[in-house]
């Protein structure tokens, strides 16, 4: 998010035919809730164009990167790594430490979001394995809750640059206008 060290979301895995919308929504959630970029690995790279299109239409900055393999990203990351998993420590007990590393020590943050069964080395490579709840739930929900806690709601007031379209909030109905008409 603007003014903070980088937050990147790594989408680990993608099951073709099953995860098309899920991988897209991981990217859109990352964008909408303050991450600077999403990294799509392997088959998940097929969703990059959709996320980039939304960014072009509704503003950024936000980047979409694609890689063949996610393992080098974990090995080469120069910052802290958070792995979102329902098996992790409760977010409310570790969020202050994560926020301190990110904002006060100015360390980039990689947030890992899995699809299929996550290999054990991801758990070992992560600085924090974090559960937003220790119950089965969606990786999209997990990412949204985590980013909101990381940014403490500041992401909700974010300014979007170079938007073609703007959503106009209203109590009833839908209204999207050209950015020039706002």
C-alpha cells in the first residue's frame, strides 16, 4: 500500500477447471485490500490478464506477476513471509509482530495463499503460519481478514490512480461512472 513497504501475495497452486474464479478473486482481493502485487505461479498464471484488466479499468497501482515455479520466490524473498493457513497461530496473537516487522522495521512482506495441499516446506520457510480462524474457510476470506488487520482499515480509504471507471457508493443500486465524469 502506498507509503508502506511492499506487500506481495503469492498464490500457491491452482487447480485448472476448479480454481479459475478463486485464483482471480485472490488477486482482486489482494488489489482491493492494499497489497502491491500478486504473484501467480504455474497454471494460476492464466488468471493474470483478468486481474490486470480490472486494475486498468478501476485503477492502481497494482502489479500482476507470473512465474513458472513458486519455490524460488520463497527462497529469494528479502523480507518476512506470512503463510495463511487454518492450522496457524491465531491472527490476533501475531498481528502486532507482523505489523511491527512490516511498518516499523520497513520489511517487505510476502503473504502466501495456498490452493491444494500446501507442501510442508512452506510451513518451515514462513516466518509466521497464521490462521484467521482454525476452522475450514476460504483462502479469499483469510486474505481479506489478514490484510485488513495488517493495514488496520487504512486500505479502505486508498486513493486509486489512473482509473477509467469509478464505483459511486450509494445505499441502493449500482452506479459506475467514467473517471472523468466523477
